[in-house]
C-alpha cells in the first residue's frame, strides 16, 4: 500500500505543479499577446465590413501570421520537452536500476532508500509524460489518438499480469501448501519431492518473516525486467518524436498552402470588393470572434437556432469553410488555430476547467473505487475449493489468475468503448459522474460477497462458486476500462483543438485520475479491515 501511496502521491504533486505553472504562464501570455490581437482584428473588420482597402489589411494579416507561427513553434517545443524530458529521466532510472541488480553488496537500508527514491521519480515522470502524450493524442481523432494510447496501456498491464502468472507457475506451489494447506491431504499430495517439508506441521514458526534482508544473489529475472523497461522507454521516445514531427510537418504544409495561394493571385478582387476570398477565409478561419465560432460549433451538432443566429453575421462561404476545415484539423492534427492570443478573461485554465470538470470528477470516482478494491482486497480472495481441489487454479494460482482476469476485462472495456458513439449522447459529462459514483457503491457491495481468507460477511454469501468471484472481478475491470476511455475521448471534444488547451485539459484529467488513485490507496486499508472484520 505504501509503495502505491508514494507513487501516486508523487504523481499528484507533480501535476499540481504543472497546472500551477500553466496557469501562471497562460496569465502572462494573455498580457504579452494583447498586441497581436489588434492586427488580427483589423483583418476581421475588413472581412465583415467589406472594406476596399484590402491590400493594406492583407499585409497586416501576413505579419500577424508570422507572429503566430513563432508562438506555435514555442508551444510545440514546450509540449515536446514535457514528454521527452520525463521519459529520458524515467529511462535513466531504469538503466541505473538494471546496474544495481548486479551489485549484491548494497546494504538493505540503502537499497530500500534507492528503491523508494526511484519510485517517487517514476511517479513524477509518468504523470508529466502521460499529460503531454494525452494532450497530443487529443489533437487527433479518438480512433488514432486516445483509444490506441489507453488500449496499449491496458495491453501492457495484461502482459505484466501474464508474466506474473507464468512466474507463479514456475515457482511451484510449495510455499502455498506450507502456508495454507498443511492439514489438507488432496492438494498437498500434488507436491512432489518435498515430503519432508510438507509433512512438517505448519505453525507460526514456519511462516516466513517479512523482514528486510540483504541482497546477496543476482536476480537475472529482475535484470531482464529493467532491461526490457529501458528498451520500451527508448522506443516510446522515438515513437513520440515521430508523431510530433508529423504534426509539425502537417502544420508547415498548411502554412505553405496559404502563402502559395497569396502568390498566385495577389491583386485579384471580385465585383463585391473581395480580395482572394478563399485564401483570406483560410487565414482567418480561426480568427473570428469566439461568440461566432462557438455558435457555429453548436450548429455543427445540429442546433438549428444557433445556425439561424449566425447566418446573418457570417458569410455563407465562411460557414462552409469553417465546417470543412474544423473536420480536417481534427482528422489531420492540423493544429492551426490562430486565436491562442484571444482567450477570454478567465485564461486558458479557467476556460478549460469549466467544460471538463464533470469528466474530471468521473475519473476521480472511477479510480478511487478501482484502487480501493484492487489489488488490496482482490489479493485476499480465495477459491471455494482451496486445498480440497487438485487444480492449482483453485489454490496457489487463484490470485495470479485474478490479476489476469482483471487486466483482460480492462482491455475488453477499452475496446468496447470505441463502439460507443459518444457524440450522440446528450449531457455525457453528467452521466459519467453519476455512473462512476453508482459503480463505486455497487462494486463495494458486490465484493463483500466474494469468498476471502477473512470475510465478516462469509455467512451471507448466497452462491459458493469461483465463477461468481471471477465474474464480479471481470465486470469491475470492464467498467473501469469503458469509463476511462470514454472520459479521455470525450474531454478533447469539449475544448479547442489546439496544443495549449489540450495540454491543460490533459493535466486536469490526469490530476483527477491520480488523485483518485491516491485517495483509493489510502482507502484500501480501511476497506480491507471493514470487509475482513479485522480489529
């Protein structure tokens, strides 16, 4: 439990610092970029008032565009470092841990201190890197960004659970027999070549003491684990760098298209006084006042009243172009929004928090419930046929199998979420909150009726079958996977499709998730005592 508290506590602390820094930075940017809005407003005035001095305004727009490109580059660099630096530190920790495996002369206290320090650093790096990755993934469609990321995360958990299950098979059931089945003949008879040990009565003196002992023998399995982790982290760094370069290349091509269009017809003016209208609309597609764009965005979702409201304010050609380019920007991650300097008086953090707060609360309750039960209580669950069945799945492999079942359910839930059309669900944020709260009460209640080593409600269990316990654990994991993916897929749709708002939204969601994990870690002990009836 304490390892989980240290890890999740480090994550919460680091994300709180990230959110604070972003808030301060955004506040400063609002002040520093106020001059840039004047140049953009001149272009807006030219479009909507149909003035004839278009050439002068276009020169001003070009100057503003160059400034926006510089701002974009700065934002991209910040997001790149936000991911790559934590991953590099994470990789260094794993590399050092790999080397430590081969030093058997390290004192136990020093080894414990280094382990806890590495755990704290990994918690910080994971939280910050995940925030950056999810923020970048939110710029892409869910099928290309969020879903693959979280599905891969669940698949990694499943691989670890399978590796743990395989290791349990190879270790054999001897320790389990000595601890739990010393007086039961059926399963005890399956242990070969250990007659002397098995025949010895089990008592408290035979039980292993949980003390910190010296590290005296090199563990090749541990070295292999850290080596594999180092390799995976290096691959993640290369993969993210490729995605980031792709995003920048798409944006660069879009800027090149704008400049190319202006070079082809610099002096073209139509009968109504429009100067190269198509290029102009592309330049200012995201420079329209927020009241106009928000109204149009609502009309995309089918609100006819909003459509009527803006019809007389925005030219039809702009409305059509806005609809097309908004879809292209989401599909191609063409992060070319030029209104980053015109956020409302609340700042980016305030404007992002309001729409995503429901999703954040949902993630908090989802992971509070998950960690309060898993793995503290699920590790105490046992088979109804423990020590009376010859199958190892009913004995020493029951808990390792439960971990596999949970991770399979989590992966299934995340894949199932991709089939849910979240854009068709009204008030989805509110529904996520109530579903996550209901899930907490339902599964807290259901897990009390699973057979455990100690369970104060043992006599109230209506059915005595392992399938009951496995089914509850599987559905528990499925709901965790579904709620997680839906929340992270829904949140990017609630904020602007730009790097800065997406990063802020990602930081808020990850803070809520890790805070739920932290509170769940603290709650796992009291829940375990309540369920087991321990004093």
